């Protein structure tokens, strides 16, 4: 009986750890996606600023 309980506990613990790991992985992917979007937005804004400066310089 003790061996069966130990096996069940071990299996249950591994299942919980896997769920926790899966949750952490999903969170990391989500965070990376948001950060990538932030970087892209910043680069697009900077590109827009540089295009405006370039137009001004070409008119001079």
C-alpha cells in the first residue's frame, strides 16, 4: 500500500511540475512576443523620424 501511495504521489508531483513548466514556457513566449512587438514599434518610430530628417536635409 505504501509503495502504491508513493508511486501515485510521485506521478502526481511530476504532473504538477509539468503543468508548472508548461505555464512558465507559455509566459516566457508571451513576454518575448510583447517585447518583440515593442522593439518593432520603436524601430518603426525611429525610422519615421529619420525619414522626416532626411527629407529636410534633401530640401536644403
